[in-house]
C-alpha cells in the first residue's frame, strides 16, 4: 500500500514538474499499473499451463489480455485528433 501511494505521488510530482516547464496548451497522457505481459512469455505447454492456471486463479490482473489492451490504448492515443505532448507510463 505504501509503495502504491509512493508511486502515485511520484507520478503527480513528475506531472507537476512537467507542467511547470510547458505551455498551457500541453496535453499530458498518464497511464498507471498496466501490468503488461508479452504474449511470448505466456505458457504454451500443458505442464506449465497447470502452474500458470494455479497462479492466475489467485490474482486479478488480466495478463493474458494485457498486450491487446495496451495496444488498444496506444492506438487510441495515436488516433486522437489532439495528441498528447507528453506521455507518462507508471508501472
């Protein structure tokens, strides 16, 4: 919990500092706690699939969908008419 609060304060501080250095027209995109896992790191054998299923059942992260969700996020940002000037990714 303390780590998460520290991360949030770090992002807020970084955004504040960046805002001091840029004009009022600057657009900032912030994404946090993305938990992206590369698809090639997901298990592909039955033996590792069993261990993965046990691990995956005990947590709420959408690791199997994470790469697709992140790609959609990036596509949304790049498709915006007014693209962000600055991007902050906090994991």
